[in-house]
C-alpha cells in the first residue's frame, strides 16, 4: 500500500511552494479583487483520516480563497470541523445534508459545502437544493413512457434477483431521459461588496457534484438538466432573488480529447447561450486555453480531464464573458482564472521533475501516495475585479 508523505517530504513541499506560489497556480490575494474556487476534496470525512501535515496543507489551500465550493464532504463532519479550526475565525461554513443515498440504505452519500471569508463575502437568506419537482418528473415519464418501460422491465427482473439473493450485484440502469439528480446540487445566496458607492455583486452560488457513472449519456443528461434549470431560473423569472448564478463544482464533463471534445462541448454550450437570450451570458472559461498557456487546464490529478468547472450565468455587465478570455490575467486584480496544480508541486518538490515527464508507471505509483489523502482533484479558481 502506498504511504502518505512523511514530515520531511511535507517540509520540502512547503519550501518549494513558498519559493514560487505562482508557478503552481496558487493565486495571491490582491486588493480590489475577490477569489472564487471549487475543490473536490476526496472523501473529506473523519478528522483521523489524514495526517496533521495534510490538514495543514488543505487549510493553506482554502485560506487562499474568499469563497470555495467543496465537494465530497462525508456524513462525518469531524474532518471538516478540523479544517475550519485551522482556518480560524475569519472563515465561515455552510454545508448541506447528506445527498445521494436514502437514509438507512447502503450507498455512498455526501454533503456539499461553501467555505467563505466573511469579511469579504456575505451570506444572504436563501439556501436550498436544486431538484426537479414531481410534476416535471411525471411529465417526463408520461411523454416517454415506452422508452422508460423498455429500460425498467429488465431492470425490475434483475433487481428482484438481487433482493432474493440470486445475484450478488445490484443492477445498473441506463435511463433514456433525465429524471432527477444523483446528488442534489446545493444553492446558497451571497453578496460581495465593492468600493464605496458601488453596487455589490449579488449571486446564487450552485455547488454541484454531478453523476460520473457507467454511461456518458447519463453524465450529459445531468449536465444539461442543471444548465437548463439555471438558465430557466435566470431567464424566465425577472423576480428571481438574484439575477446572477455562479456554478462551481465537479461536473464530470468529459473533456479528455481537446481537439474533438472542445468543439463538441463548445457547440453544445453555445446552444445554451443562444437559448438564454442576449440578457443572460453563459460563460465557462475553462473550456479555452488561458492566454498564458498553450492548452486548457486539467483539474484531475492525472492531468487528463477537466471534470471540474466554474460557470457564470450573468446579467451583470461587470462580470466577464467569453469575449474577455483573451485578456485574462492582464490586470493583477482580474478577471483571471486558473488551477492550483499541486500534482506538479509534489512532483517537482520530491522527484525534481514535472509530473508529465515521469514514466507512466511512475506516475501511477506517485499519485497513489496522495490521491486518497489530499485529493484526486485539484482546486480551480476565478478572480473577479471588485465593483
């Protein structure tokens, strides 16, 4: 079994990071800007599950941001409480109940949370999950009844065999259409004040960990459903609590072959932009290569996928759009975006080589040392210029 980093190794990592944080994409806080982030911290549960040095490292990451969406928080909150104690009184927390499993039944459920610096980010009244109501679900089944029947009949037979002990494995079901989320996205209202005399940014922050599963079609159905829900809320109801939404999370957006996937995803997202009308801008910066890079960021530890995303749905002309992507990072106050590539930090600190230069077998062995105790995802962030 792979061993966690020891104290001496963590000291090398700390020294390497301190010499050049920007090299690895960990942003500095700048006056006149706010930093938003998303981090899937793998199975963030028991306080005893990670070493003291690992907790210190995770706290250092979270401390760099003003608002961070966190995914994969387990039902046991002791680890999250330990993280918050290391962050100190400058930070606040709001976390959902467990989602993804029915109470008392087997399965892996998780919570979704936001960590925020209360001196910069103010939490407002509205806190909710996002779901499709019963009428919508029933209408979907009724309109596509034949397709659902075809899928459910063999599933029901296999499920019965499993429940009677004639099969060891619970069957999987490939749904023909979207019905409901595997884990309900978590939605919280926030406000960020700017310079005196300016209107604050006001937005609903959506924290989502969408379906990975066995079928690509299931992933895309969940992604489409969430996009349509947010756009519908922003577009159709001008009385919405806040007119802007920011989606942060692990969307499991399959993006491993940029030359083909990017065009497909971009066309797909432009359809949402067109559907939303001119008054609502839909912007996913991580689909494009940053002006200072030759290829898009990767957010998983293997540097092969951009599962995690930050997306703006805005009416506010002060927020960036696709047209601003080419000028990202010109002003230290933003707008800008990036990924804290701690995989390269670990590799250069301990192996004196970038991760991608390692042999394939060496990469797998190295990742095994931290993917469970730090994470198999890296945090991504967006900097906004304050009003």
